[in-house]
């Protein structure tokens, strides 16, 4: 099994907070990681899967059952199916705090974001820390096995463990087809979303065509015969389940007419390729979506390494002057990032104009190779690995 770099963050959280929520999409490895950590703890621990009828029956009297776990860690999996637990956990945590017990008592695993788990945000404020587990990323895999790692393979298949580690491209592609089918036909209805599986699957596929662009709610709604409000609801649902990332536009101190709608990305490149029926590298290189796919892959690999001190945006004016990604560092520096697949990339005039608009302190082109060099105008060409390491050192 490939080690996860998130492990140290999770361990620190477990040592300092009464409740920790490990969140991320389905099949990303949350349960495996939690059980592995449980085995390594110097204390007793138990595990309940809230999708299991047997385990769920133990919570007929949740307050009474949970109160019996003193001095040990209880792992509750798929906690989004029982949001009423959050209020009960608050009472138990506060009672134990008054008794002087500070060690973590509860590790919650969920496939929905804090925004969808509103009960935890409201009931456990100040008592819970959220840790997100994302699919495999390039730096993580590169550190694990420098010789065997293939950036192109990760880009094509995406970072879900069963997809990336599949025996061949067809098995990987089939796994992703099944994943999307299960999400649409089982997981969303089980969450009580009230969303039609047929409509939602069509929406998800259509959304893939807006990848790396601003979504036009009205246009998308007309194509699917859905209202503007329904389209936004569907988009927010996919965002809440870690399938889509929405990036807001940068507008600080800029006096130009700007594009105001969010830019959207299918977060996992493998899922994007599955939605667009791309199963091989040859098919990917022949597809018109090649540049947008690479941009999304790089953006996601960068953003999963940002801690809470960083801010991120995109920039685009009504005249198409744009920057793919703007990062604001913990020290307040503005980094302008252009993303290119070409092996000899050059920024356009619009990039330099945009950098003046936002008063960028540093300018980068992140590309497909690893050689790093300046190209004039204060722009540095840099590979993805080296750029992520710059972020981690900032």
C-alpha cells in the first residue's frame, strides 16, 4: 500500500482535538487510513460502519451507546448518514472535558464536505478539526517511488487508488464508470438529495465540457431543460461531494470589468476523462480538451498542498485578459500562475497585462517538464514538482 502524506496531520489532530473528521470522496482510502492509524495507537479503539445494518442497530440509543466509550477512540464511518449524532457528541465531549479528559475520543469519516455536514459545523464548533483526504497527488507518489512513478499515468487515470493502481487502462476506466454509476444511483439518493439520477448523470457529463471555464448556469439549464436554481444546486452538490472544485474570481483593487462567475474543474482528472470517454493517452493527446485537462490536473495538484493561510483565485476580464491561477501566500505575496502543456511555453501579452492589473509579485509558467529557467519579464518556467515544493517552503 502507498503511504499517505496526510497521516502526520491526522495524527496531530487526533492528539489535540476531542473530535476529528476525516473527509473526502468515496473510495479514496479514508477507512483504510483510519484503521491503520487505529492499529498504531497506544489505546483501545473501536470501529462502526453506519452503512452496516448491524452496526447501525447499536445506535438505537445513540447517547447511551456512545457514552460507554471511555478512554478509547471510536471511529464512526460514513457519518453523513446520521447527522443527529453531532448534537449528541457535543454533550459527551463537553461532559468529558469537565472531567479533564483531553485525548481524542471520536474520529468521524465522511464522504461529504463540512458545508453538507452542517450539523457538525453548528454543534461541534470549537471541538472538531476537519482533515481532507484527497486522491493520490504527484508529489506523494513521486516521493514513494521515484523510478516507477509516471506523471502521465496519474494524469490519465486520476488519483483514486483503485483507478491509479489498476492492472491496465481498461480496468481503470471500467472502475471509474462503476464509481460514477454508484454515486449517481445509490449515494446521492441515500443522502436524501431528491435529485433525479438520470438528470444528474446527464448534468455531470455536460459539466465536463465546462471544465477549466466559467459555467453559464442559464446555458447549461437550457441544454438540460433545468432551471437556473436547479443547475446551481446540482453544481453545489458535486462540489460538496469533492467531485467538483469552484474557484472564485479575483477582484481586489481592480477597476476593470471582470468575469464574476466561478471557474469550475472536475477535481480528479481520471473522472474527467471517463466523463469525456477518454481511456488512453493516445485518445487524450488527440482530444481538443487536452489543454483544459492538463490545466485542471495541475491546479488540483497545487491546491491540495495549500494550507489555510493561502488564498486562491483566477483572473479574467471581459476582454479575455486572464491568469489561470492566482495564489496569495501567507506573507501576502501575489503569485500569478499560467499553466501550459507545451515543452517550450511562452506567456501571451494578456498574461503580462493581467499581472499588472493584480500587481503580481511573482510570475510562473507551470509546464510538463522539470527543467527550471527564467524567460524574461520576471517570468519563471517551472515544473509541477518544483512549484509544489516552493509552496511548501513559503
